[in-house]
C-alpha cells in the first residue's frame, strides 16, 4: 500500500492506497476540467477525512513516503 504526502495551501495531508501515477492523473484531470475536489486525510494519529479543491493555478506537491515507489520515473 502506498502512502503519499500532499502539501497544499501550506498544510500537509496524506493519501493511502493509491498509486502515485494514478493520483497525478486524477490531479491533471481536475486541472484540465477547471477544478475538482480530492479526498485526503488530515491529522496525525487520529486522521480525519478532508477535501481539497484542485484547480488551475493551485500549487500542490506530492511526496512519496519512505518505502513507496511508482513515481513518474518508474514508468
């Protein structure tokens, strides 16, 4: 299972169980469509479900957590 940290709006979130390439494609589709909501986890320890709005011009970073693989260079 993959765990990906997301930096968005100065805050950190995470997503588990998704491949990095799949997540990058979902973000690209959100941007291409003018914007969409992405379900993420918020919080340390007891996580809460959160939604972030991804749209054109929105800075977002994906960080693969140790032990995760499957980023853009993996094909």
